[in-house]
């Protein structure tokens, strides 16, 4: 009698089952790491966007009230909890009528926007909160002044808070909050 060598059907089925389980584990690990990689990139983009836009706002808002000739009437025009409009005489011609000398920052939907004249530019998306707090002399908090000229004249600095929120691919949300204090050096008169 000759003896045949090879594998039995049972051995083949067990090998295929083990290979399938190992393959599923590898695919699951790949999908999980891919989602984590994508989420980390989205978080990094949100952080970068938040910091860049807050810094750009800071540069503009520091110039609020620039009026060396004292003829332009530059300063803060609108001061609300989620919107601020400032003017500045950037070209030093004695008025604030030129392009870029009246700037508004606001939250519209989930966008942080910058307005110059009638045009609006989206600065950041996925904004879940945009808040501005106003401060006067001796770091005294000022209730939201709106458009009241007497209250607007008291503003010396602002604290801007920006929160960006997005959905993770792996599930859940992530949120990053940025805050900065801006001394409007041209408003100290």
C-alpha cells in the first residue's frame, strides 16, 4: 500500500479560517490607522487655521483708531459680542474712506468672515464660537457697547475667542479654542 502525502480537507479549512482572521485584523488595523491619520491632519489644519486667522485679526485690530492727524474720526464703530467694525487711517490722508480702512470681523454661520467695504472673505470654517470681550481703562470690562459712541470711546483693548469644531472620521468631535488679548494702542488718547 502506498501512502499519499498532502493535506486533508479539515486542515485546509482551518488554514483558510486562520488566514481570513489574520487578513481581517490587518485590514481593520489599516482602516483605524488611516482614520487616525486623517483626523490628526484635520486637527492640525484646524489648529493652524485658528492661529493664523487670529494673528491676522490681531494685526488689523491693533491698528484700530490710527488717526495721526486727528481728522479721520478713526476708532471702533460697532462693538458686538460676535462682530466688530474698526476704522483706521492707514494711508495717513486724514480720512477713513479708502479701501481697507474700515474692516469688520464677524461670524456668519460656521464661518469667520472679514469684511472690507461690501465684500466678505471667509477666513476660517467650522467656527462654533466667535466672541469678543471689550475692556476699558484699568482693565475694566465694558458691557457690549453696540454702536453707542460714548461706550465705544471707552474701548482700549479686546479679548477675541475663536473656537473651531469638526467631526472626526473615527467618531466624535474635536474642538480647539484660541483666545488672544489685543491692545488697541491707537485708542489710548
